[in-house]
């Protein structure tokens, strides 16, 4: 996963976190380039996102931050499909 953006949302204590999961095709050999085709299958634990900060809350939202799903709740694991972009409201401490 690739962090596209982490932007402070004024005037709240939250930030917008935008993540992108790159696509991989492990059927093609890439040993000659020294790369290994191992992935996390699009899953990452929230507490592993930042080394120096503690994630207090992480809630999925729309790319514009205007809409949250009706069942939006604080999550502890992010799961994304290949080539997907997701946006979250995050509170760090």
C-alpha cells in the first residue's frame, strides 16, 4: 500500500488519510530484477501505519470526506483490492 496523502482537516483534530493499493501480477517472473512477489493480500493492521504516533481512530469515508457509509465505524485493519484508492478520517496521538 502507498500513502497518497495525509492532510490536516481544519478546525478538527482529525486528518484525511488517502491510501492506494498498487496492483501486482505474481504470474510473471521478476527474479532477474531482484524483486520478490510477496504481498499482504491488501491487508494491513492500523497500528502498523505509523511508528511514532498512536492511531486513536480510523474511519472510512468518501474521497471528498463529505460522506461516510451508514455502517462506518472505527476499524483496526484496512483491507483493499488491487488498484483501489480509499480515504479515511484518522485521529493520531
